[in-house]
C-alpha cells in the first residue's frame, strides 16, 4: 500500500503532520462511519488546498505498554488483546468496532500523537496535526467506547508530564460528542484542564455543565453543552468568551486538541451548524492561547468527522490556522 504523502512533503515548516497508510488497517466493517477513507480524505483536502507540501511530515511510532498504562488499566489492555484474538468484531466493554489489526493500529494512533508531541518539544516544529485513527476521546481508563480504543490525547498529556518542563496541560475538545473518556481519566487531577463543547443531548450522554471534576480536580473540567441546531457563530463566540479566561487562570505549559470535525453542518452524526470558517476560528483561538501561555506548543489529534468532504475541507481549514495562513 502506497504512502499517503508525497516524497518531498517534509520540507521545512513550522507545522508538522502525522499520517501513515497503516491507519487504514483498523477494520471497522462495511458501512461503519469511522472508516479508513477518513484519513485519505484529510490528506486529499490538504493536497487540494495546496497545504500538504508545506507540512513537515512526522513519522508515527508505536506507543509502549508503559505509555498506555499511564491512562489505562492493565486489565483493559489485556481485554483489548483478548477480544481481538478471540475474533470479536466489537470490544466486550461496549460499542467499539474492532478487527484483526485494531490493537496494533490503536497503539500506532497513540504513538502518532506522541511523535507529534516529541517533535514540538524538540523544536522541530512549532505545532502539529496528528491525522490518526482510531480516535480516542471516548476511551476511559478501563473501557473502550464509541469508536475509541486508547485515549490518544490523554496518553500524550501524561507523557508530557514526565518531562521536567511540563507540569500543566490544557486539553480542548470541539468534537460534537462529549469526550467522556478524557474527562474520566483527569477527573481528580488539577494538573490537566479539560475544556470542551459538545451537542447535548447526544451520545454518550455525559458532559453536563455541572460536571466540573472532583476532589483536587474540582473546577478543572469545563463542559460547554449546546443544543442541537446551535450555529457556528454562537459556538465560536462561546469559546471566545470562556477559553482565554480559563487558560489564563490555568497557565498551561502545553496545549492538546481533540480535533473532531463532526460538529460540521454536513456531518451525519451531529446536528450543529459549524462550517470550515468556524473550525478555522476555533483553531486560531487555541493557537493564540498556546502562543500566549506556552510558546505556541500545540498538538491536535483527529477525533470525529464522518462526512468525507466536510472532513477534508475542515481539516484543511484547521491546519491552515496552525500555519497562520
């Protein structure tokens, strides 16, 4: 299977791109919305927009057991392996489709985000977009949910915190679905601020504004649930009113983005009114936050987005904003 990227696309650039043909090898079955064509759509959108040739390509790596165990229990990791070896088509923890290669690809997805983080920390790129699958924000410490096996962004946050210069990590999530797994993993942790919007009511049924974290982590979870039909201007305005203030109080050392594009008005799994310009505006906002507080250090990871044309164009708008174009 050929590369998704042109051979000369690794030219000098402040923005990195993680992608690999192996991300196609997570087989979710015929007709499933989280399908291999999603990664192709993003790359094709970048190509059509003329942005692909300006990206610095970052090769993904496989996440280690130690890295996964910072967010997931040993029993859950074993269950994923056991379910796949048993030939199941869904994880026994819930509704996550799997195939023979899914565990290996899920490790590569988590490792792709880790590789992006490492490139930013090494100063090779200012920021990066990891076009990975399966997505991760529904995966909790001991359960896969939705279309998620391992929580890619959470694993990256914990890896960052092993570095002496990184204490506080801001995770923002604009997927149409609430990132319940990310919320659960960091519920009691004041060193990670989890901030996001989502349509409500909608799968997975969590994410009320009253869910603010617990114990030492109370106040470090910020949920912005919005009703079906909310238009993009209103949602962007909500973020502009709340994120800068929350980020200023928290003072992050790194920003991670769960970049779902299923809040797009064309997406079949949601009912919000965002267009490409709104994803560009959200992206510029988080870039501004990263520049203000942590030297621009930011990595985004693909979450949802199931209309291929919308995913292609919104993904291009996102990376254009990372490039400040």
